[in-house]
């Protein structure tokens, strides 16, 4: 009696189901801080993103949410009293809608709002990490399985990535942008068209989510062009895709500006970040003291109240920008470029030295303080969040001071510095000369460059803040992991080749047959 050979289809189906289950668990692992907190994490700027998207959706669909209601119409949970409205300098009535809080990212949060509790937003952000890591592994010639779930678990266990996946802010996408740009600038062979589409979607999304991401991409593109000038334009495809994504994002911003101008009656207002930064750093203040009122700047009217910190200058009720009339705010914003050029001409050395100091301070900053709410933030949330979210906020671990941020900051720091040391040693040993380094090392070096550009952009333009560093520092341990996986791949290939020379099959040596780094990546 013959026995039938079992069909391989059920076995393959079980394998795919198992892998899908593991990836779902890996994605969930990247949201563990939100699960532990009982709610995704808010920032004091979160409401501006949601309200921007909500206002657009309400205008075209007449569908309102809790974010659409006036603050004075919201009832306090504890006694039915109205919550006092929060003063806002972004006002349609005053024709002074602030730029910089992207309604495009607001739409991602809006999806989370209408589906309940912002959990969908957090899941999509975690999925963005998984997809970007998968594409990076494929580009490096590393099989996604089982490295991808290992990488996701590693990121969830020892880096800041899960916290920023759980954060209702676009910060996570700065890291995803740097990872995508690093792959596009490092890999010289053609990528599969599906991978190119995936990278374009991720990079384009990151670019339209925050203006700082555009500056990072432009900086990396510029250095990529410089690198290709000496290496023969071997990576024109990656340069081209990154350039197209930047142009497309610029087009999306123009469309947004035109829409705001049509609805509001005036273009978006760009806060004078650089004016505030130069005044805090000292060069701008000294220039004003010496030249006002003759220089004719609107900020001269406030010189007796200076100097002050940049954040106070911009946002404090007793500061300058937020405390001014709508007309004065627009004047302060309009003179920003002229003021920067005047200060550069007045004290170029002081401006450059301050910029370097701010960049170095930004690089060394680390910590998860944004995920343990302080009293100032709690007060802002009370004014800005709808009642239904406030109830959950009051129960959250971050509100109660119960998030394990201090312990995890230590874990994160140890992993970061260990990975940074490994990355530096590998980069120095590889030499990066004429593109002879392994592709994993080239990706790693571009990631390091991107992290430094992020520090320069944020430290110089906005000032050093811990979240600007932490939002991208998870890339360094990831880069180290990719290099280690690539090294294992190379050793396996060399062992296989040696076995073939000796006349043995890979099966007898116990060595698998991984793909070569420069061959087409496995689609799994």
C-alpha cells in the first residue's frame, strides 16, 4: 500500500501564517510604551496638527469631531463647567495661521481619532518602522527572515524607537527619512520597482510631515551629489529618487500654502525661529543693542526686554512673538531673512561658533523626558485636549509619573553608545575608499551622516532639545545590527564557497546559501 506524500501547500501556508503572526507581534512590540501608558503619548503641539487636519476635513465634508468644537463649549468632566479656552496665536480670524504644523501629518492623527483613541495612528507608525527596516535589509542583500523580526524586537527592547512610534508627533519620520535616504545614496545597483515605490512613499510622507525633514533630505542629497562627483555617478538612481521626492514634497507644500491663502486670505505665517535663536545665542542681541532703532527692524521695539530664551521669545505670553498683535507678528516673520543676513555680516564668527556649539549640544543630548508629563505640560493639556481624551490622560502612566523612563533611558544610552563605538570602529576599518566598503557599512555611514545633519538642523534653527536627538538615535543600534547581519552573511558565503571548492555540498557543511550583497534581494 502506497503512502501519499503530503502536499507542500499547507506547510507553506502554515509557514506564511507563522511569519505573519511574528510580524504582527513585532509591530505590537514597537508600540509597547503606548500600551503600558494606556494611551498614545501627547505633546503640547499635538493638538495643532489634529486641528489643522480636522478643520480641512470639516470644511469639505461638514463632519465634526471633538477637536472641531470651541474650547468654551467643552464641559469639564468634574462638574459641567466649561474649560477655559486656550489662547492661540494661530487664528483664521486674524489671518495668521502658523506654518510648521503639517495638516498632512494631522491626517494620520485624524485617522486615529475617528477610529478611536489614536491607536490606528500608532500602529501605522510602528508599521512604517517595520516596512522601512525590511526594505533596508533587502537593499543590503540580507534576507528579511528571520532578521526582520529580530531587528524589530531589538529596536523595541533597547532603543527609543517604540517611544516615538507611540508619540503623536511626526518625529519618528525623521529617522525613517534618514534610513531611506541612506539606502538610496548607498546602494548603487537597481532596486526592484516595488522597493522604489515603497521608499518613495516613506520618504515623501516624511518630507511633508515636517519642514525640518526637508532640510535633512536636502543636506543628504547635497553630500550625495558631492560623493558621486568623485565616484563616477554610480548611484544616479538613488539620487534621482531622493530628488524627485523632495520636488514632490515642495509641490505638496505649495498646494497647501495656496489652499490656506485662499481660505484665510493670507499666506501661512512662519514664526521667526532664527531671529529668536540668534538673540538667545548672543550675536543677534548684540547687533540690536548696537544698531537699533537705526537698523529699522520691527524687533527693535522690544530690545529693552531682551535678551531672552528662544522659546520665551516665541511662545510665552510675556515674550515677543506670541504677545504681539497679528500685524506685528507678520512684520517679525517677514524680516527674518534680512535680520539673519545682517547679523551674519555683523558677527560671522560668533554666529558660526554658536551654531557649532548648538550642534554638539544636540548630538550629546539623550533621554525620554517627553514621555513623563510635567506640570507645565499637564496644564496645557487641560486647556487643549477634548474631555474624552483628558479622562484617559488622567489615568495614563505618563500623567501619574509611572512610566519607566529613567530605567529605559539607561538601557537606551548603553545600547546607543555601544553601537556608536562599534559603528565608528567599523567605519574607520572599512575606509569607505572609492566605494570598496561593504554595502552595509556604506548604509551605516550615511545613517551617521544623517543623524549629524539632524543635529545641525535642529540645534541651529530651533535650539538643542532632547527629542530632536532621541527621535533618530535608534538608527545607530539598527545600523550596527545591519552590519553584524551583513558580516554573518559574508562569512556564510565564504564558507559555502570554500565547501564548494573542497567538493562538498552546502548541506554537508551545515552552511546555508545566503544571497550575495549585490544580488537581487529576496522578496520574502
